[in-house]
C-alpha cells in the first residue's frame, strides 16, 4: 500500500480548524489520524497543536511512544 507523503504545508491543513477535515499529527516520519480523539479536542493537545510534527516534544510528555500504537497511520511525513 502506497502511503500519502505530507510536507509541513500539507500537514498544516489537517489542524482541526475545519470540522469537515480529519485531524492529523506527525511523529517520527509517520502521519497519524487523531480525528475524534478526546485528547485532541479543537485540534489541541495541551500546548501542542495538531497539523504539526510532534516528534521533538515527546520527551516532555508524561507518556511514551506507546500512545501511537492505538492511532491509525495515514501517511508519511517529509520535512
């Protein structure tokens, strides 16, 4: 299966500002769907925005990478 490749500009379109559009985040080169996830209400997860690469912020989180196991991968992220 060929996955869609997202750059920063494309990923930003999935920031939760349009209710008709899915909500995505990127982490370690993968794009995850967080649409409907209660931890990303209104496109925000605490001080982090959806539609962005959150790779550099996991070190500050009270959880590890295991949280991504429950999310659907919808593409690849290329800076």
